[in-house]
């Protein structure tokens, strides 16, 4: 089986190395910005050795994952002396294959694999990565290898072209990072009537989990519930009035989101065109 090495021992590198090792892949080499980080990861795998340099990983592994921060990937790719026996893969969400150009010019095969997952810390990264979708780029044998890896991690592989990578990542940011922002705004509103953030999260969590379940099991647009889906103009008016009086900084955000929700309600078929126009006028102010 192909010998694997990691340059970078952060959350993504640790999660991939740990899970691949657990699936029987020989992870033999790791280097990181600090020797301690490399030794910590290498110490969790029997066949793995920590090295001081990225070059040592390239010299001892056939498949090399560059799992450094995104802005360091091209630097690593340019500093290492690759050989034709290397396959070099990065895990950036937004970066395409061009950042590995120096490796390709040296004769190495290049690819990219990005786990579509949220990694809050190392433990969560290791637990969350199995079953994820993996966005992959490359050509020829390396694509087959990356698909094999995705399958080994109980995941699903999707192939992306270079022109699609940034939009793919932007969608991930909206679904994940900006969802956190929405939860922060919702808990801020609860603090406006005396409930602290932690208690608000606990109270809202079953609603959020139920919504996610509906999205998965019912699908768009039928999973949409609430006043816009019902065409409940009176309730939307009350919300806007309350924000105007007590939290004016929230009003614009609420109205913008409402406007984006109207087409979903219309597509569901529960919001007729007359109510949709009425809601649009209210939300546009």
C-alpha cells in the first residue's frame, strides 16, 4: 500500500492521518512547524516517524498531504525538491491545483482533497471527518486514489474543476460559518429579554436540529416553515416593529433574510403571489 506523509500537523492533518492510519494506510512521516507537534501526531501511529523538515517527508513518503494553513501551501510546494515518485495533495477549500505548480513542474503528480466539514478542535476533527463529502481535483491515477481515500473514510467524493473551487468554498462558508453568525444574532436577541447566550443556545438547539433534519429528510423548498411560508403578514409586521423599537441594528438583517426567504415560500406553494408582494413591500421598507 502507498506510503503516506503529512506536512502540517494541525486539525485537518491530524484528523486525516489518524483516520487513514486506522483504516490500514501506512502513514510513515510527518513534519510540522514545531517538532513537538510532529512528534505528538507521529506518536499516535506505530509506523510513523516525526521529521524536522518537509523535505524529509517528501523523501520518505509516496503520497504527501500538505495540510498547512492555506497561505503556506504554495511556499511548501516551492521549497521541497519533489521527485517523479511523489504524489502531492493539498487540502485547501478555496485553493485549486495551481498552488502545487512547482511540484507538478518537478514531475510529481498533483491533486487536492477538501473535507467538507467543520473542525472546531482536533478531537472534533477526528470524530467528524468520517462520512464527510470530499471535494477532489486532479487527473488520472491520483483521482482514483483520492476517491479510494474518500470511500475508505465512509465519505462521498465529488470532482471539481478549477473554476468551481472558490464558489464551492463560498457555499460552505455560507452553510457553516454564517450559520454560526445567525445563531449568534439569535442569541443576541434573547439577551435583549434577559436570557444569557448559553441558555439561549440550549433553548434554540432542538429547533435548529429539527430544522436540519427537515432540510435533509423533507428537502427544499418543502422544509420551510414559519410566517413567510404561511404568508403571515401580521406577524412579520410585529417583528419589524419590535426591532425598530428595541433592536434597530437587527432590523436590516432580518428584512434582508426575509426577502431571500420569499421565493422559497413561493416555490413551496404555501405563499401566494399576493401575499408575497405584500411581504416584499413590508420588508423593503
